[in-house]
């Protein structure tokens, strides 16, 4: 504790503590405190990370000093979206000014909502399935076109006569001679 009885103005060191809010991974409470005569001012930069106005408490001490305590509710999500890893707490007083850098907690790999992880995984699999279906359809069409392009178009001379298979052809003269010869040799 600071002994300031005889002095007209004095200030203690700035004290800060970052605590996680119960039941929330995003919200944290930043407690800042200093003792001085007159009361010191305390602020946080950047102020965009604060969720609401800070709670501010003043306690008059027996030695005519004032203990100032401010509690800021900090959104880690907002701090990360701003690309911040630290906050600056500033104390102003007529005797001296002080700044403290407060490290924000690093996002741990398993701190996200498990339902959100499951949903992201399901969406990724659905997208992969749809992409593979599209690729398969494109390849099927491509090879069908390639196959039809490789087959020559039948010309009128190459077209088989459908009736030629149904009508018996007359035997050639060679066949007739062989058959006659065969018949003569048997008799």
C-alpha cells in the first residue's frame, strides 16, 4: 500500500489482471487498478475491443489517497478481427504517466465450438462430393465425344445391305463343281 500522508500528490504503480469470463471463450475481464492523490485516470487502447462501458470504482483511503479500479469487458473475437495480440492500459496522473502492455490469450486449437467444427467438416465433404460429380460428368462427356469422333462415319458403299443376310446367295460355280464331283464319286 502506498503511504502518501504528507505529500500533496503521489501515485502507485498500475496493476492489471486479465481474467476469462465464466461460461465464455470470447469475453474476458481486464481489471486495472492504481492508487493516487488525486485519483489517477485509467484507460484501455484500442477501446474498440471493449464490449460496454467499463465498471469504475473509487475507494477513499484513510491517508487521503483514492484507489481507482476499472473493469473492462474485452471481446477476444473483436481483438483478433483487428489483428491485435496485446492491449495497452494507460494510467495518467499529475506526477507521472504509466503504460502497461497486456498480452491477450492465444486462440487454442480446441477452443472452437465442436458443433461448428462438425458443420464445417460436413460442408467440406458435400463440396468435395459435388466437385467430384461435376468432374466425372465432364470427363464422361469428353470421352463420349472423343469416342464418337474416332469412329468413321459409314459411307453408302460401306453400309451393309440388311437384306443380304436374309436372302440366300446362289452357289458359285466352284461350289457347284465340287458338289458334282462329290456326287459322282459316291456313285
